[in-house]
C-alpha cells in the first residue's frame, strides 16, 4: 500500500502495484519490482564482485564514514555507496568465479589532501612499525592540525586495526 503525504497532490511513499516509491536524501525515488530470471555469467560475476567488496568494506564502516564524508556531501549517495563503487572499479582482481581483493589498490578515503610521503612499514617483534615523513607544506591544502586515520587489515584472520593520530 502506498501512502500520499500532504493529500492527493503529495508524493507517494510505499508500494503501489510493482512500483516502490520513497524519499532518498530529499529526492523522490521510484523503482519497479520485477521478476528475476536465470542470471547470466556477467550477472554472476557482478554479484560475486559486490559480495567480495561489501564483505571486505564491512570491516571498515566507521572508517568509511570519515573517509568518504566530503565526497558524499551534497549528493544522494552515502559514504558506503561511494566506497563500494570506488573499490569495485579499482581494487578487484581475477575473473569469475575467482574474484578477490587487490589490497594494494584498496581506497578507504577520498579527498583533496596529498598522501603522506615516504610511508614505511616494518614488521617488528610484537607488531608493525609504521612511519612516514611528517613534513607540512603550506599551500598544498593541508593544515597543521590535520589528523591521520590509519587502517591495517589482516586477511588471514579477517581482522583490522584502526588508529587515529
């Protein structure tokens, strides 16, 4: 059942026949509900790609909220949508049915700041030692009080560690 807000000239909300209507970030959206047939090979590949990316990004929900905040502002898309789109295009390797994450190409944030220079990662007793060049360059868009958000993912145990500096 669909409900019209503000009387008969208002916008519908809900399901009416095979059309679903709802508000999404201030914009009225209509979509149809269809019947699914047997999925093609391309559809199966797309389903697996989405599953791989969303399973991986599920570990970083809080991180993505900050990482894609500026990109999502003023649009009808949210941070998670943008992260999935970016990583589905750039951070996957292999062909169906062996699609996996290319960890070197994963992007957990998007913005105007330059990446830190001379990033070094060293395995030490009891953990990892991560360092970078903290040089602040005036005019590069960075400011003296910028913070660093760091995420480390351990694929074998499917765990993560997130730090804020």
